[in-house]
């Protein structure tokens, strides 16, 4: 597959850095599965459209992340696997047409998945990874999401791709909490770690909250508790759980 990235379209307002979502329209024509692979390699995924406003803002035509296994299965989004609720269909889906193309007028049509079409990718700042990993494995996973890991930790974040999530503002925390609801574990790793007695965000931001106890012990890492009342928990870094990755830039 070609390495060229499509045209960048920033269509949504930025409200808190983790809510920033970018959309990419790709003029190359791929099958739905190839388009999905491309989006996952270069961005986050094929777009997920949940409201009329989001659909309107997309503007372009192309594959979106909606598909079904067969005519008797529900329509699901490729990211998160949730069932589609907002579906501006253009006509009735046919039995053997299991992938969805957004037309330029905003209507959605069902097509055979092996047809080649332009496609719409998106990139989001905050990603929940539903795999169970130790804190360090999770860190590595986040940093390799877009293939950029360098020897020097100081240059492998900030300017490149993803890191374990830094939750800097109250909005970040709200977004993270919302995202973490889909986790398969009760708690998810965040980028909070204890280095030489100091708590800091591995993504480079200084700790913004005062109410976290400073812990001098090595081997402690931060979690976001899915249903907890306090924003943060401190756990042994060797435990395995789902985790949040975020992009700083
Ligand atoms: C992760 O752990 C949770 C809780 O133990 C479990 O329900 C889930 O299936 C695990 N996920 C994977 C991908 O192993």
C-alpha cells in the first residue's frame, strides 16, 4: 500500500486537547478491508459517525467504518464494535452489501465490501486499548501505535504520536472517564508514574493535581478507576490491565 497520507481536514472545534479529532479524506481507492488497514496504520481508524452534525461535517464521500458480517447481523462500527444508531440510509441495504459508503450528499449506501472506493479515516487523541498489559508494556504499545519509538525517551514523545495518556485538564479527565467506560477491566493505566519519588505524566507534562499522595516507592503507576469516586488510583506497575493512549500534538 502507498505511504502517502490523504488530505488533512480539521472539521471539529477543539475543546480540551483530548477531544481534538481530525478527519482525513483519502483519494486512493481501496476495498473496505484495505481502507480499514490503511486508516489503522496511518491514523486511528475508519471514521465513526454518530450524529447528523458529525455526518454533515465529513463532507466527502468514501468508506466509513460501518459494516456487518452478513444480512442478519447488526451494523457495527469498526472502532469500539458498537451498534450504529444514527444511519441515514439511501435505500434498503441488499443482502450481499455489507459495507457502508458515505455519498457526497451525506446519505449512506451499502456496497459490496470488495468494491474499491475512496475512504475516510480519522485520528483521535485518546485511544482505549482493550488489551491487558503491564504499565511498561502499555507504554511501549502506545509509543509504537504510529511506529515511532526512539532510544531517547525525551524525543519519543511530545513530537511524535502516542504515549500513555496524560490527563492534564478537567476536560481531559472527563473525556478519559467516558472513554474508559468501554474498558474490560475496572481500571485502566494512565501515563502517571512515580520516578524518584515524584509523580509525573510520562508524556512530559508536570502533574497538575495536588491531591495525589507523593509516593517514594518505585514500581507504582497510576490508574483511572472506571467507577471509582476518586480520579486516580495507584497500583503496582506489574499488574495487567487495559490502558489509555493519547497524542500530545
Ligand atoms: C482482560 O482482563 C479482563 C478482566 O480480568 C478480562 O475480562 C478480559 O477478557 C481481558 N482481556 C483480554 C484481551 O485478555
